[in-house]
C-alpha cells in the first residue's frame, strides 16, 4: 500500500468489516457508564473506520499520553540498536559515570538495556519522587531489592534511564532523534513535545504530548511490522521482539510484557497510559483501537478496553459487510454530539436560595481553607474560597460542563520542579444530589490531567465538606473533610486572613 493511501477515512465502517451499530453501541455504553473519554479512533486494514472527540477535545488538540510515552522510548531504543549505537546487553551504568556512587551495587552495575526495557530492574518501585532533583541519579543510588532481569516490576525510572541513554548518545531530545527516520515520515505533529525531568531531559516515562492521530500513526506502524506504506521506518527485528512476550506478569493479572509494550489477549499488544490512554493493536484482525481519556479515580476505572472488547471486537468480520445507512447516520450524529457529560442531579433544590452567596467560616482542615461561599446564577455558579494561596474563584456549570481555569497557581509546568505560576485549564460541573447536598466535579484538561470531586452538605447554618482528588503530583491541597458555620448576615464577609 502506498503511503498516501494509508490512514484515510473509509467510505463506511461496514466497508472494513465493522458494523456501524457496534461502534454506536460502544459510544452509548461510554455515556451510560459516564466514562470520561476525550477521543477515539478505529483503524482497520490501514483505513480509518471511525473517529470522534468529546468537546472541547479535537483531532488537532494535543493530549498528555502519560505512560504511552514509554512505548515511544522503546522505539527510539530500537532505532539506536539498529544503528549499532546500543545493544540489548549493554550495562546502562556505563553511560552514566557522572551519576554513580563510589560503590555501585552489583545488581545495579549488572542492569542491562534489555532488563530496563522489559521492566525487570533491580528495584521494587520507581526510585525517584517529585522532590528529587536528578531522577537518573536516584536509579543508581537507591538500594535495589533483587537481581535484575528476573521479576517484572513496573518501574518508570527504567524508562527515565533509557530515555537519558538515548539522549546522551543522540545529543538531542529523543523525539527529535526519531523525527528524520520515523516520525516525520508518518506525518507525526512537528510541534509534539515532551515534559522534562528536573535535570532537563525528556520525561519519556510519562511526558509525551501529541494528538490522538499521532499516537495512532505510531501504533499503526508497529501493527504493520515497522512499515509505513511500502517504506520501512522502524527496524522490523527489534519491533518483532518488542511486541512479543519477554517477561511474565500473569500474577498481576496481565498477559505478558515486551519491551515497554504490553501483551493483550487475542495475540494483541498495546501501549497503555494512566487515565486510559490506549493503543490496542490486533495484528490477526488488522485492527487498531486508540483512545485518549481521563478515568483517574473513576468508579469504572480502566473500563474502556473491556467495553471495546464487548461491543466492537466480537463483531469484526473477515469481509466487507452490507451497508447499513440508518446505523451509519445514527453513528455520525452521535459522533457530532460527543461531549463530556456533566454531573447528574438536580439544577435546583429548596435550600439553594438560603446558601446562595452566603459566606461560611471553616474550622481548621487539611485543605487549609478558611472561608468559602457558593453563588448561583441560572445554570452556572461560582465557588469562592480562601486558602494558603489567597482568595480563589472557580466557575462551574449546573447540569452542564463549563470550561475555565482552575485557580491554583502552584503546580508544575513544562518541567518537573519548575512552577510557572499559571492556572490549569479545566472543565467543571455541579448538581444537587439531594435536598442538602451539592456535588462539584472538576476535570483538569491541561498538560497534566486529573480530577477533583467535592461534596458540600448543608444542615441549618452548618456545612460539611468532603474533597477527594485523583491526580499525579497536584491537587494535593484538596483532600479531606471540613466543617464550618454560616455567618449570620449573608453580606458580611469574614476576614480571609484568619
């Protein structure tokens, strides 16, 4: 197949052996289970069967890929091996003499590129924390727990070290190294980038930011054995090993692991990232499913692959299907209307007027919030509160999702450890769950993804608050319980410094 014929929209899903109704059923279940999807793409026989985005996401908007980034790093390592600049049996410590202790533990000294690729390091957990100034240094200086190359233990520090190895050899960020031979040739976004570690390297374990189409093109190349059209853009021998089972992880409920790539049922393999970033590849069916989402902390958890396996995969036919104009039209309508769902509940309750605009003074609490009030106007509202940062204001929809900015300004930006002082983009919605309880849900939709869920419960002049967050390394100020009391006069403002 010529490159220009790849990754184009098929006339219909049926022409690729996929029922439109099956895709529609998948999307309806995503909504019914309130799974926070941002986008999906189905590819079969190298053609796009269906693609859709939940507003405000789009085909052009870049998205944090989290641990999908690890699979990209694996491909960069494979390119280095193919060029003869690296081998699987190289001991990674030899590339970092400046980061080694005077007495390096033998298990760390013996750790090879292959050990790190298959998540069989000598560590039982990731060696670094957000507070460490040099993450590669921690890998060689934290005590190991067992011999390398033996047991699967998911360790993002392994990918950090692999990324740093590639970047030391290439003399440039790993995505830039991959561009001439691979990424540029498949049409990967020229402005895709990667969050940096505290020491300044690419955070290949988690930080790639690109479009869903970018991810899909990389996965499609892997599905096709390193070929893009009639052109070899990735080393076939390495790729064959990378997607194969290299180490067992069945005891953790998985199907094996290759080189920074997961094994799946049905002879499949996958790239996986926190919050349900997925590329699920099934060579036997010439089928690829990719998605972006944020399911952190959601009751449904990582349900998206299961829903796809139940609603789409069993209906893949070996030949084109008869056209189904009605189902195809319904699917197109559904895709055109995809949007992140608001919290379900009531727009108004009897208690709303009495709490509208009223200030509450809170007792000491883990969140450090001293005062707050909720104000309502039609189908939207505001939450005003004071904490250690000062006075803050969050806008939210009621019965609808409202885009805006999350008011906290103390979070990381393009480099871990660096705080630029800007506010993250967010979506916020609220609903009255019963006659005394307002629930608020906030999705962070920036270069970091996460969620905050809050319950405000009113009892006479008293208020109880519960906050829970689902995010990596931010929203820490928003976890716990609090209680307080309404001021006697609604217009009276408490002193925010108290």
